[in-house]
C-alpha cells in the first residue's frame, strides 16, 4: 500500500505457491528501499506487525500511538483509506 503495489503479486496466479511460501513459511513482502528511508518508524512498525508469534505483535494502542506521534497522515497508506 505504501508503494502502490499489491503485496504478494508474484503469487496472484499460483495459490499453491502463495500458501507454501506465505502461510507455511511465513514469507513477508519486501519493504521498498524508499519506504525504509522515508518512513523508518513505519517500516519498523510493519515488521513488528508481521511477527510470526501474535503475542509479540504491537497492540492497537501502540500502532495508533506510533502513527499519530510520527504524523504519518501524509503517507500514502492514509490516502488510500
């Protein structure tokens, strides 16, 4: 959403590969270099949200606090929603 691409678009026509790589092996989308450079805190937050263990993922309060504190309202993700 941040870079305007569908996540896992390489699996759009292959559900088996999607399941094998994403569900079974916990593969995550690559974070674009421009996202890491321009939005380092957002990148860290995304990676935390992708944690395999749900108990280590950030709470909704932590997510909203991070987004509010770092004023990501100008980020593309908010323009889509």
